[in-house]
C-alpha cells in the first residue's frame, strides 16, 4: 500500500533527478572551506536573497540557534513569538547552550507580534535585567504569510530600539510563491535569515543561514562548536541546489492541493476546518475519537499527526499528488 503522509513537508524523499545530482556532486572538505558545491549553494542563496554570505548547516534548528548565538551574548535576550519554532520547538537551545533568555510574546492571529507589546517587553538598561538584543520573526507562520507591511513596521521599530532582526524563514519560498513577493524582498528587512531546504523544497537534509560576513564568521565558529561542521557535504548541498532550480515554482501545486484537501474535509460532518494557508490545513476533530481515527487512517494508508489534542495539522508536499488528496478525503469521509 502506498502511504500518504500528511504529517509534515519534512517527510519527502529525494526525486530520482535529485539523487542523480547528489551522486554527481563535486566535493571537498567543507570545514576547510574546500567543498565547491557547498560554496556554490551558500553563494547562490546569499546572492539571491541579498546577503553577503551564507552558511550551510545540518538543520533549521541549528541555523536558528547559530543565528541567536551570533547575535547575542550570555545574559542577552531575544523577543520571540510564544508559538514560534525558535521558542517552542527547538528544545530551549538558546537558553541551554547560549545562556540567552527568550522573552516570549503572544502571537496575534496572523503570526505577528504586536508592536505595543514588543515595546513593553524591551528591558531598560539596568543591571537587574537581561539585555534585549534581538527580535525574531517567522515566515510562514502556521502556514500564514507574514504581512509585509507589518514586517516593515516591525523592522523600523526594532532599528529605533537598536535591536537586530532574525527571520526564521524555513518556508520563506512558500511565502514568496503564495504572495507573489520576491523572496529577496521578504528577506530584505532582516539582518539574518534561515532557509530550510528539507521542508517544501524537498531536499533530504540542510538549511542555510544568511547574513553579513561578520555574522557568518561568528556563525562558523558556533557551527563547529555545535558539531555542525560537515566534511564532504557537497553531496547534500547538491540536493539543495537542485531544489532551488526545480522545486520552488511547484510549491504553488502544494498550496492548491491544500485548498482541495480543505474543501473536501469541510464537506464532511464531524470535521471542522479551522484554516488553510499555503501548504497547511488545520482541522478540529472530536477529542473522544482521536485514537480510533488514527487507527482507521493508518489502515487506509494515511498518516496524520494525531496526538491528544483535537486540533490537527495536515501538510501537502512534493510527494502528495491529486490522487493522494482524493484518497485522504475518502478515508476521512469513510470514518465519519
């Protein structure tokens, strides 16, 4: 049975053409700065998004952590959304490994952090407080494209307060495709941006942190300390280059299929579709039937991240076609 995996866009398999590009990659020792394919990937993304340099790292979590460590010192703090990946889903790395204090702010419905709340969250220059150094945002956030007018206002506010800006842009290309705004324009207000290659873009491994030459120089040291120095990693970087060449425009297909999935589920009594943005569909299910539904879907060859909360996220991606969407809708419909 073919498995239809809607848990995340991280579950994609490399395509045959991507595997061929990986097999043919020219490699060297990247810790010595000698892997030409890694260098090409870093330079490509830096040039495309308007930054001086890039740094290839194993994961999005490490890219964000390296950015926080490069921006902040021990005893500093960063302003971050309470539902942001950098705060909620990265094991507290900045606090544990960098002695950097997060100051969480409740996200608004659209993923923004209200400026009036941010203003109140900045600490005075006083020995009793952590030093506020950085504002971090996320785009997309729960599949939502962060409004560019808000980003511009937040950027101006942060600059007025002497704060740096970091963007968790794990799905920045989803945001660009959905909004029609070039990714370089989405990234322009920020001092650093992390780009994940192993989500919607379909590469098996890797993220790239983008920033100034000075920030990336600091980031290289942190990457080494965190164990992220990979040797002949051009094999992995080649997958990222292939994805940038071939898998960006097709993100629109994932977005369209998410809309089709949402419409199909909306027609089923017992399911409440909460939202559908880019490649993510959020649904509400009866809490007392979650385990039964999970077993039913597994039998039908459908995987979903059904835990113990009635709110469930379904994600479309490279390995989900129209037939898979139809099969998933039918599996939900049979159960209800």
